[in-house]
C-alpha cells in the first residue's frame, strides 16, 4: 500500500506540477502576448512621433519657401517703387509742408538730371503744361524756402533751359522771362 500511496502522491504531485507548468506556460504566454501588444503600441507611438517630426519639418520648409516667394515678389529695387507723375510732383511743390516740397523737388531734379533728347522734351513739356515753370521760379525766389529747395529749383530750371536736356528749351526760357516780367 505504501507503494500505491507513493505512486498516488507522485501522480498528484506530477498533476500539480503539470497544472503549475500549464498555468505558468499560460501565464508566460499571456505575458508574451501582453509584451507584444505593448511593443506594437510603442512602435505605433514612435511612428506617430516620427510622422509628427516629419510633418513639422515639411511645414517649416513650406513656410520658408512661401516667405522667400513673397520676398521675391516685393520690389527690392528702388527703380521698381512707385514714382509720382510730374503733375503729382508739381502739386506737391505747392504743399504747405516742407517735407513734401523737399521730396517733390528732389524727385523732379533727379528726373531732369537723367533726362535728355526725347525724354527731356516730354518732361519739359509736362512741367511747362503743369505750371511748373512759374512754381519753380516762385520757389527760387521764396525767402522762406530752404537753400536746398532753392538750389534744386535752380537745377531743374537750368536743365530745362538747356538744349541738351530739352530740345524745346526756348519755350521754358520764354515762360521764365514772362514770369520775371510779371513780378517786377
């Protein structure tokens, strides 16, 4: 009987061990499955993080590209900036504000200095037609005008009275003489 009891005890122990082993195997399998799931989640999170970084880099590159395009579209060259017309400049010469008159006469002086031939003829005609010769003569004689305005007025009138700038300079000279006769 003792052998039978030992056998039964051994069988029972083996069954307990088998159950424990099966339980441990099941537990290990569950742990492995859980670890695999966690790994998959972590990998997905890493992929999301990588995609977020990639998206941020592309958005930054796009923003930079758009900024560069806007800068290319904006005029950097002073020649591309708006230049007032001769009638607008002549109107600004009548302004009560010294800054506006200074800017207008400076632009007129720049235009006349760079004009000759047909361009000078068109510019001279525009100044004469706009009443610019009497206005420039008045600025030249105005005691309240700055020395700079007087000098630039003289430069404009002198160039418009030159055949090398305006082939019709005789018309400007005639107008200037008439202005001088009126003021005596």
